[in-house]
């Protein structure tokens, strides 16, 4: 095995090891044990989840893009 291939293999192994260690350290050890004061409340329905995480960002993007287009047309500048 050439020196360059060996160096790349060691680098890839180090990245995989570091990523695995970070993922394992960030996982909740007692995620299912409720703490004092926890009050999770009711879950979201499918429609509410889609509205919150899909529809709302798309609508906000379209509103902002529309405002930018309207502002650009009012300024009268041509960008070619």
C-alpha cells in the first residue's frame, strides 16, 4: 500500500472514529426517564406537523421572494 493511500485511510478512520464518538456522547442516556417538572403536552397531528415544518417555511420563502421582486421592480434598476 502506498504512503498516500495509507495516509488517506488513517485520516478516514480518524474522521469516522471522531464522528462515532460525538454521536455516542450526544445521545440522551436517560431520554425516557421523565424529570421533575416535565409536562410534554399533547403531540401534533400529521396536518399540524406538515403545516408547521413544510408549509410555513415555503410560504415565508415565497413572501420574502415576492417582496424582493416588488422592491426590485419599484427601484427601476436593470440588472443584466
